[in-house]
């Protein structure tokens, strides 16, 4: 080999080694660093109304690869507050630093945030300057200062309003409308209380903006407390938190006492008695109102003396009669309805009834055994009201006709206290129209067993002289059949 060539080649190996060693010892290639950047170094909130909050955000980003730990410190006026959502950031992560300005006076405010991180050994600090001015002032005129609902009846409601008027140089914000904890549950809002509500500032020559808060007081049996407080929070420094006392008195409902339920025989007059009704507040005298709320089908019974404490009723049909009583105190507050039930139960086990819808016509009811004829002395009718059908001489097992109605509607009855076994035939005769120019009528027969209606049958009868073969009733089964259904004459 040529010596010159060797000398040129010899330095090449050491040079390569040096380059490799230099690269391996470069600190920048061996260590990942954390590095903090903020997207703004200052926030100027400008002029803001006193007590009106404004919020701005600073984004803090770790633009390095190593984890970043940060902390925030503040110096300055107390008009600025801040929050940060993250204090530990991986590489590329972002934290939001929210800054809120709320002036309490009309003056300028300044402050500074110091964000410290582990960007370099010993920590690095980024400063964010803050500025803002409390300028205009919202002012609220709140009327009235208290609400007195007076005396409100239980089960009723009283309504009052609070008016909030904006009279300041800045828009007025109503931030909260609520009842203070512990207020009676009888108080409630009427309409919307959504917040915040913004009322425009006062402008000379134009009506002031206002809002109304409507409150009702509605006492019930489980809501008899009367104390309450309405709380309003606004941006008026003089009325930042307003408490409006709520007062009321309660007129408790009177109590209607209609007496005990009773059981009577049909056509027995019943005297009701509500004199035990009372008022817990002593608001007397009471006034009374009775209502015949329910009655058996076909009943024409009427309540007399319905506006007194002691009305009367004569049940004209077997069944239940429901009577409701409402009493009203001297202040005009009615009670809840209270009901008494009068049950009309015939002593007779079997009853046949006839009624009709003509004011003049005369109809007759007949009850016959198999083989008996209408008009014979063995039928049960107005002519033969007490035939001896059962054991000779024993009237308990005999039917009884309770009397002839010569004109107008009826009713006529045939009753059995202890009916013997067997079918009984029912016949209705149209005796006379009493000279009526319109003799047509509707006749109705009802059969009762043990006081309960078993069946009702109707027929239109057009003129005197007609006879209606209603059908048969079988004892003790209670089966009522018409001739078309197989009734045996």
C-alpha cells in the first residue's frame, strides 16, 4: 500500500467515533421537557355595571412532552375571582383558567394572576394582568316590603304581588326568586319565576321596566302553617339580597255532621239532624244546605226544609237515599260535603209496585194465584186487599193491597211479608182516563225482593178498558217472566 494513502485514511476512524460520542451525550436528546404557554397575558373587562358579573377564560397549554404541574396565585382587588379546571397537564393538554369580574363600587379595579409551573428547575412564573371598572349602578324599587294575605279560608287561596322596578343607571338583574327554607308549604308561586330576569335601566322620559312576582297562600288540612319569607337576589348593591316577610291567618273549614245512617220502612217519614255541625274558629251561626244526591230508580221523594238543620224526607221506594250536607260559617266559608244514607227496606219480602205517568188516569193493580181470575174474591186488589192465601187465619203469609189510587201517577202496592211458594200472576187494568183528552200513558210495574228491585217492566196503554197481562213472579226464586218469555197464566 502507498504510504500517502494510509496517512489520509488514518484520521477517518477517530473522526467517526467522535461524532457518535457527541450525539449520545447531547442533553436535549436525552431529556423530555415540560413547557407552559398562555393564550393571553392580560384581561381588560372594561366598564361593567356594579354587581354584574362577567367571565373571561385563559387557556394554559403544556406544549412540552413531560408532565406539567401548575399552581395559581392572585394579588389585587377583591373584585376578581378565578378557577382552574386542571393543575396537572400531560404533553399537549390544555387547562382552562376562568376569571370573573364583579365590581362592588363605582371605581376601577386591578389585579394580577401568577401561574407557577415546573417548566424549569425552581419553577417558572407567567403573569396575567387583570383590569376592570365598576361604572353604572343598577337600582331596584321593591314594593311592598311585606305581604299580608289577611284571613284565608282553608281550601281557598289568597293572592298577592311584589313589584320590582328598575330605576338605576344600569340594567337590573333579578338573579334569584325563591322561598326561604322553613317557609310554610301553603305558599306557592303563580306563573313563571325563571331567573335571571333582566330589567332595562332607567331612561328619562320612558316608563321604567318592572317585573311582578305573584304569590298565593292556599292553606289545606295538612298545610296550616302561616310563616314564610320571599327571597329576592338582585344586582342592586342596596338590595343585593332582599327578604320579604309573608304573613296570613287561616279560617278553618266548618265541619258538617249530618247524623248517623238509618234504616226505615218505605213511606216512613225521616227527620234528619245536622245540628251537631260546628266551626273550629267559632264563626257562627252556621247556614245549612242539604241535597238529595242519590235515590232509588223511580223514586219521586223530595227533601223538605233543605236549608234548615233538621229537614225531612219520606222514602217512597225501597233502596238507598244519599243526602249530602254542607254548612257555611258566618265568614262565608263552606264545609266539605258530608253524607248520611237512609236505607228504605220493606218488612215485606216480596213487593209489587205500579206507577204511571198520567196526572188524571186511574189504573188498578191485581195479583193472582194460578187459576184465579181478575175480579174474583181470591185475587189481591183494591176490592179484595187481604185474601187468605196461606195457612188459614195466618195473615203473615197473605198478600196485602195497600190502597187504591184513584188518579194521578200512583203508586199502588201489593206486599207479602212471608209469601208462600209458587208463581203469582200480575195484571194491570186501565180503569178510567177521568175525561182526559190525551189518555195515553206509560205504566210501569216493579218487582222487589228483600227491598231490592228484581225487575222493571213498562207498557204504553192508550185508553180506558185496556188490560195488561204483565207476567208472573215466582217465589222463592224471584224469577219474573212476561207471557212472551213463558209466563204461565
